[in-house]
C-alpha cells in the first residue's frame, strides 16, 4: 500500500510504473487545469477507459476539499478567541483555492489506481 501512495505522488503509470499520467512531472505545484496523457508513453496503457470515467474522481476531489476545509478550520480556530470567528472563512477559502490544482490531479490518480486491474 505504501508503494502505491509513493507511485501516486510520483505521477507514475499504474500499469508499468514507468510512464507518467499527467504531462506535468510534478503534481504538487501547478497552475491551471491538468493535462493528462491519453496513453502511457512506456506501456501504452489507456488512462481514460470510457467517456465520463473521471466523474467518480469528482467525489474523491470533493472529499479531499471538505477534509482540507475541516482541517483548516480546526487549525485556524486556535488563533482566534471566539469559537466560530467569521475571519476563518476567508482563510479556508484561500486554502481551498490554493489546493484545488493538487486535488484535481491527486483525485484522478487515486481513481485510476483504485480501478486498476491488479490481476496482471
């Protein structure tokens, strides 16, 4: 399992672990919508199995965003005297916007790895 997480964070192909899923080598700090390779450059593994394949990744992305928002709230509340200070909302919004590009890439990689054929 830990090897899979390392390969996901390295943007590796789930089939051969050599090629890259996204055209950008680094999935952490990129601006803009991600550009995926249609096939692995090493083994020709097709990443998008069918039209709409990544609709499920939207739910993974939503879960990541909610978790990051809750974590940001929990960390930020220690810096304010009131239990729910309205100044926390812009902080949460900034974190969500900053992490959006990473979340899209990470959720798609998770989705590909979850439905990879492990029998081969």
